[in-house]
C-alpha cells in the first residue's frame, strides 16, 4: 500500500491538506497508475424517456406529462443512433427516468399497447436494436434495477451505470434535494453497486457535488465506492459531477460549487480511489475561466467521459 493511499485512508487528514499539496499528490498518483493518456467516448445521447417517478430538487431532465409521447419510438432511436454513427460516435448512452410507468398512467398504457410490461422491457428491446443494426455500443443509466433486470440488460449492454450521488441520508429529509426521490436512498444505490459486482457487470458510478452534502460526506461516499471496487473490481469509472442550478427547479437559487471546490473534490477522489481508478469529470459542466476544464487534469482525472 503506497504512502499516498495511506494518507487517503484518513479523511480528516485529506480535508486539511493544502490545495497545492493535494493536487501534486493526486497528479502523481494518476500518472503512476494511468499515465498521462486522457480518454473520452464519442457518444450519441439517447433520452428514451424524460418521465420519472422521482422528483429531485435539482433536475430539469424530468418533464411533466404533456402532449409528447412518453417514450421515443425504436425507429426514432435507430435514426438518432445511425446519425451518431455517421459522425464517428462509438457509444449510445441511454438515459431514462426512474420507472415512469409507476407514476404516469399514459406511460404504462403506451408500453402495454406495444407489448411491453415495463420501461426496462422496452429499454432491453431498444438496446438490442441499436447493437444489432448500428454497431454502436449501448451503455445505460436506467435507475435502480432488480438482479434479474441487471442480468437481462447486461446481455445487450457493454456496461451499466448508476450514480451513487451521496451516502448522506440527510439529503432525503423534508426540504432536501432527495425528499421526493425514493430511489436516491443511499442504501438502495450501494446495494445495486454490490449486486453489479457479484454479477461481474462493468459499472459506472460517481458523486454529485454541491447538493447540500458536506466535504466529509463526499469523502465517505468516495470511500464506499472504493470499498465496493476493491471487493469486486467492476467499477470501470467514477464520475465527479458538479451541481448546476437551473431555473424552474426547487434548487434554482442554491449555491453552486466553485471551480476551486470541484478541483479539490477531484483531487480527493483520486487519492481515495487510488492510482488505477478511471476518474472522470464532465468538461461541459466546468465553471470558471475559459477552458477551466483543463484544470481538471491538474487535479487528477484521466477521463472526460462521453462527449
């Protein structure tokens, strides 16, 4: 066990490190384990549905029911995937709300009319179509899943994903960002990370920075990810994603994490997760001066994720 990781095992020590020392340690650890090659994935974004049973305080992806169909038709999915393939994309990132058929009768009806009993059934069919007809590699963030659902989706996905976001149960209390989002229960999400590990499914997870958690809680969340990864070896990448406030949401006036706060959290993540971890921060969400996302490299990431 390296001296750097011994330091990382003591959260209080890490939190107190001066920023410059923190960044130097993080870069050295990244270079030792992952070198200086920065990866990314050319992707096409497939919003299969924007309905969700959860109501997170910061989300604008979820929309209310309206005149639009609740799901994309598979032919529309294929059209989008083919256009992405022509532009050089390799990955099809499927995103959808958490089991919308449980909250929206029109979503359940739409699925039944097409012979599907759930959004996961439909998602599996969409994956298979894209994989077989376009050659793009499907990856999905499909919310919380049962073991049988994960096994089925693993047959038509190169990997699955679920953001841990935070291990803080405080965020589920009244007035918190997850008060109306039962699937954001940390115990449920950690259970799914463990379940994916037992099944040997490559998995993406991560934390969401700036939704009301403390620095100590960020450290605890990252340590849980490290623990699961050490046990099963299936965490293919960990994302450090910053909260961005958006008009029309309950958190429209909430403070956002500063660029410096993000850099410090990224460096903490590198020291906690270790030299061999693939650590990602989305460049499109970077705040600060022009090309501030380049600073993420100085804080220890080795991956920019899907672009």
